[in-house]
């Protein structure tokens, strides 16, 4: 579990990986950021 402070917010992140997984933590975070960016574009 990791806590990251951004301005007045504290983000708590936890996760797990399957033993046979091929994605890295960076790969998974990129997918999260891409999904967030897609949501932001459609909300404008």
C-alpha cells in the first residue's frame, strides 16, 4: 500500500499481481492514466 499526497488530497493505492502476470506496475498505471485521460476528454 502506498500513500501519495497531491495538494490537499491523499491518495491511497494498493494492488496485487497474479503470479503469471506479464504486465509491470508501470504498464498497469499507464492503463489507469489512459482511462482517466479518456474520461477527461469526454467530460469537457
